[in-house]
C-alpha cells in the first residue's frame, strides 16, 4: 500500500492545480486520472469546441462580409485542417499540464480509476493493468460528468454521437439531428450548419433554453432560423432504426407521430455525475438521488476530510466554477482560511454566435421570487458598434433592484457578449448602481458603451 497526505481523484480544472498546490505546500500527494489531464474542458469540451467554433465563424463571415462590400467568393471547408488545428490546440494545452505535473515535487501521477474501499483507502485499477492500493489523510474528488443517454427504443442499435464522440468525427454530417436544445446542442448545431450540414434540433419543451428569459430564447431562435437551423419544439424522438445507410427516426409532436431520416444523431439531453465507480458508500460519502456528491458551503462531504469539487458535486457545470472550487479549497486547507461557495456571483457564456453572456438572475427568476425590479432592454440594432460592424443581431437586458438601483442579473446576446457581461459582473461585485453606469464615460464606439444606452432606456 502507498501512503499519502492527500489524494486527488480526477485531473480536471480543479484537480490538477489543487494537486500541484498541495504538493507544493509540502504534502505528499497523488493525482489519479483514468483518461487525460485537463478533464472535459481541455480534451473535448471548452478548448476544442471553441477552436472549431472559431472556424465555423470564419466560414459564416465569408458570406456575411459581402454585405460589408468584401466579396471573397464562397467558403471552402477543409474539415481535415479544422480537426488538425483542434487537435494541435488540445495537445498543446494537455502537454503543458503534463509538464507542470511531472515537474512538481511530492506529486505522483497515477493513471487509473479509483474506487473507495474504506473512508481512508482506495483501490486503483491501473490503465496499464493490475491494481494498486493507496491511503491518505485527505481526499479530493474531481471526477466530473459524462453524457446521459435517454432510454429510447432502438438507440442502442445506432451509432449515436455524444458531446465527446462528435469531436472524433472525420466527416461533416449530411444531416445532423440534435436531441436537446441546451448549450451543447445549440453550439454544435450552429457550428455544423455553418460547415454545411443540414441540422434539425428536437426540443420536448414549448421553447428552447428554459432557464433563459423568453425574449432571449426567441431572439436565439430567430438567429439560428436565419441560418436555416431547424428547431422543432414540443417534439421528441421515440424510436430509431437503421435503414439504407441512414437513421430513420420516429418523432412525436404534440401527440402525433411522423418520421424523418438523418445521417447522424447527437444526443445532447443532459449529463450525469461520474460517481458510480467511486464506491462512495464505502467511504460514507452521501449523494443525492442523481448521484451528485453532497457538499456544504466549504465543499466538505459527509465524510471527514473528503471534499468534492467541480461538476461531480452538482450545480452549474462550468470550468470557471470548478476552478473557483480549487481556489476555495486552497484558501481553507493550505492557508487555513474560511472561504465559502455561498453567495458566489456565477457568470457563464454560451458560445453560439453571437455569444450569450449571462450573470445573476433572469427576469423570470426575479418574478418567481417576488422581487421588486426594473428591467432594461436594448436591441443591438440600436447599438452604434453593432451597426458599424454590420452585425445587429441580438439583445441586451438587465434586471435591477427597484429600490437600490443595483444590478441583480444580466443577459447579453451579442458579439463579445461574454466580455460585456463580465463588466456587469464586476459592477455587481462592487455594488455599483445602474445610474452610475448610465452616467459613466465609456470610450466610443465600443460594445461596452452600449451599457450607457441600455440603462438610459429606464428614463424613457
């Protein structure tokens, strides 16, 4: 048996830096990873998908630029080069992590899958074969999530794609059918449409993006529709069948069944925690009904000196949240502080084009809570920078506390939407009022300047 001061299970965006920091503080540490360093973000999530989305934006721009007086002909997609660039980006980022881990003293990287045998002991099924037993005083779990596959008749008989396996495609789909209109489905749907695929998105609910306000969802539907992405709401797939080299899909819309044929299917109906193989019961670690590890505001599990971070603990599944979990644990474990996840202001960005940047609560959430609010809304067709660049798609809105004038949340569907919403996040952190932003002198003509105009709408 190997003995450690700390064992980190999972080398995602919290696990890798935490293992290095623990080892650097003098603790003998092991980092266990069954796949690759970097987790989903580096290997088949944020970095590779946004790299390919950049190529898709370039393809869209070829046609869009004609309206700006620049005609360079038609876009020619070299999918092999797009994939090569994506793979190069992943290898560069992963190799950087591998170098950092290998050069860290007191840190052992063990390639394999861990499973608890008791509160302080695990058995590791090694990637090279065989097993190894290890124990530690502290454990940190960062095993993340994986795609959840719905139980649909015939789904096991087809070669469906997930957000992971779609990254390995070597050809552009003729017709990509996407199950689900969440961030994964929307980003991949728009991207492959721009590469030349016919794209159909099926959403069982009455509209896409239920967590966003209705006007934001409507605007996104309009934008994707203009690119001939077909979105079928109140529609679900109920059966699959292989037929003549294609996939025959039986769909149900408002109780009526019909069929369509497609070449590829992307299952983007949700994700689930990678917690089952951990044998958490052996360590006394409690989970919820979906398998997510329960933690308190300090990321402590129900078992002493065992912590969970990132997606496996539930809540919003974003890289930056996982990384902030790492920061909190460093402050509490190494620096003996009292950091907490309570009251974090959580931003996120959906990388469709234009981007949807989001922070805080939505208008529908505020109304559900019975808050006294003001709502500022501005279409991008009224924003000087958008007019000048020839891209007036999108909308901005902010939810404001009617009594204090402070920002409660914002949605920015626009070019650089993620960057603009970050300004509002900092405004929220600083307790700045909308009146102060309205009267702030911001450089002209910038996207940020639109914040002046956004809050001026409340004076009308």
